[in-house]
């Protein structure tokens, strides 16, 4: 039956209204984000006056790096600044515009990058757009945190692009909800994504469905069947939104096999997604001597809840409880950090746990203090030190001095600090999950069914080393397992085993995770972006491959 003319008019009118609403929304977003053409022209003039790229052989391109915490000292920031440095070295005509919410001067930001990561950044091709709305992505909302923060990242990205419209939008954090916004502003701004950790993952959904308490699933939800069903539905819906947003990325880099697997399943772009291991400062670390280490167990991670520093103290307390000869007596005077670093007689008579980490805000500072109180409650405070915001040179001294490294985050996306400890010659113990399990500490020593480490026999050490299959470290999951591994790493009579592990770990870290390896992998993903911009300028090719 043919539709009547009247019906056809009604349907056409309805479709027209939908199209008009869509166009109105699109134009509204563009106006709110970009402002007027005059505003953007003024922004560009301001950037041009503040920078001086080499345009002798190529016109200037402007890369917008969306990284609201650019001044933090974590692995994500190392990726950002190494990426910027790599661009400066190969593409002197590119200006890197950093969208940062730290509200500090460019000179100070670059000085901090040098102090924390040893990277000399040329200020002449750097411009900083200060963001005032970072609260939306750092505040821990009581309900629907993932959704509100993700929507907040869109609001923050609108402020960023209003401050300057880039030629390429580079997200170096993983705020996928910003990608559709960029495409709404202009389909000719490609989105380059480097994802450290998927905002939502099947592991998180499994944790909720199994009613297991954790960082992403509190006790109230885990203890209620109704709340579990509700949160599972929320996660399922959020995953759909995340998948939709991620599909707008033009090229995608992930920092580990674990993240890669999740992002491919979520974004659905396997051919555009590649693992680019984060850069690790292995060049200096591999020069540290492997022998004459002090009995120090050190950790290196920001004081964030997911890092699970409390597990380190609990494991260390169990070690001292199970092996009383390692526990300092009640009247023993706690040595200073300087005395421990210098190896003064008596200062390293007993094992010490030294926890170094960055604090982004007052909440992180409070977590560090909570760890000190936990050590006091467990009666191990004499042998536990919590060090906040130590400069990189001091961190290097600890890496040179310590015998053991420990990292306790479950489902760590990669684990740059794990690599750094391995390269520095520490006997490294990491959580038996995600990045460390799949990419870094492999092969590994782990606890068997009887709860004891499956250590290679002394007679097998040489053959395993020759075959290239010797364990590069240890992995654990529980406080008991971490305590077992700490005990193994601190045993003075396992010299041959320790030497083999240190050597294998250093070789693996230096060959797979160096800064140079990152640069080459990054160039393979970034070179096509530059070629696409060149083609776009010449109007010879409007496709992005």
C-alpha cells in the first residue's frame, strides 16, 4: 500500500525537524567550544608570538596535547614529555600546545619535567593553555564517578579548544569522551589517542558481578544483590558509551598488551590500535652496579588508592612477624633516610621498607600519612619510611642502593616503575596481573600450590640463563605471597639466584622498554599523522590511514 501524500509530508517534516535539531546542536557545540573566528585568530597570534618553530622548510603545525595533570610526576607524564621531546627532535616545525590544569608558568613546567624525568625540552616550540575546570576530572563524586568525570572531561576539553584550536588533538591520558567533541568541532582535526588504562574494562565489570570489594567496587555494593545488579547495568551502559566515543579516534596507541586487548574490544579498531610501550629511563639505570645492595625494599608509585600501598606494609609486617630475626627490637633507634642511603653502619642492620611516591593534591598527602599510621598500628614503623615527592635524583639514589623493588597495584595497565626497578638491578616483585604479568615480569617466579615460591634449582640456573628463559622477577597477589617473595629476595645465601635474576631483568628492561624503543614505536604511529596533514594542506588526499 502506497503512503498517502499527507503521510509523506508528515514523515518528511519529522525528519526535517530531527536534522534541524542535530544541526542546531552541532552549531551550538561549535560556537560554545571555538567562540568566534576573531577569538581563535587572536589565540593563534598569541601562540605565534610566544613560540618560534623552525619554518625554514615546512609550515608550522600545532599539536594540542590534552593532559590536565601535565605537572604530575607519574608514568603518564613521562609519556607526555617524551612524546613532546621526540616531536621536537624530528619535527622542529611542530608547536606542542599543552592543555594543563596546573596553572604554572611554562618555564617552571619544563624545569619540573627536567627534574623529574631528565628531559631537556626546548621552550621555543611549547605553549601552555591553562585550564580552570580540572576539578571535573579530579573530584571523586559520591555517585556515578566514571560518568560524571567523563562528561567533565568533555567540559574541560571545550575549555581547552576554546583556548586554542589545534591541527591535531592528542589525548595522552585516555579521556575518550572528548573524541566526539573534537569531531563535532571539526572533522579535519584527527584525534590521536594514547591510552594508559581503559576507563571501563571487563575486569571491573567482573569484579562487580562477582560481588568482590575493590577500588572500583565498595563494600556496600558488594554486599547488596540489588546494588550489584544496578551497578552492573550502569557499567554495561557506560561501556556502550565509551565504545561509541572511542570509535572517533583516528589512531590509537596503548601502553600494554592488557590495555590493548580491552581497547580493541571496546573501540573496535584493531588495525588502528598498536601497543607502544611507555618510555623508561633505562639508559642511566643500567649503569648502576648489581652488587653490594642494602636490605631495602623500595616502592615507587604515586600515592593513589589503586596503587594499594597498604598491601606493601601488611606484607612487610608479615615478613617481620614470621622471621623475627629481621625485626628491629623495640629500643632500636629509627635511622634517618640519609643514613640509610649512605649505608652507615647500623642504619641497614635490619630490612627497611621505603615507599617513594608523588602526591598530586592534599588527598594524596593524606593517604601518605595514613600509611605512616598503618605502619605504626602494625608495629613496624621503625622500619618503614614514607617519602613524598622526592626529586628524581634522590629516587635514582634509592634505585642504586636498594636490593628489592615492590609494586602492589592490581591490574596495573603497564608499570613503568616496575621496569625502572628491574633496569636498576632490583629484585622486583609485582602484582600477578595485567601489564606486569603479561609484558614486564615474564617469565616470573610465583608461589605454587603449597604457598612457596617455585624457585629454579641451583643446578638449572646456568642452563636457563643460557637459553634466555630465566625469570626476570617475582609476582604475587596476597600479603602472604608478597611476604614470601620479600623473604626470598632478602636471603643472603641465594647469591647465584639473585645475580641471575638481576642480569635477566636488566637485559629485558633495556631491550624492550627503553626511551629509544618508545621513540621509534611512536614515530611509526605519528609519521602518518604528519603525512596526512601535508596531504590535507595540498588537497591531494583527504583520507586518514
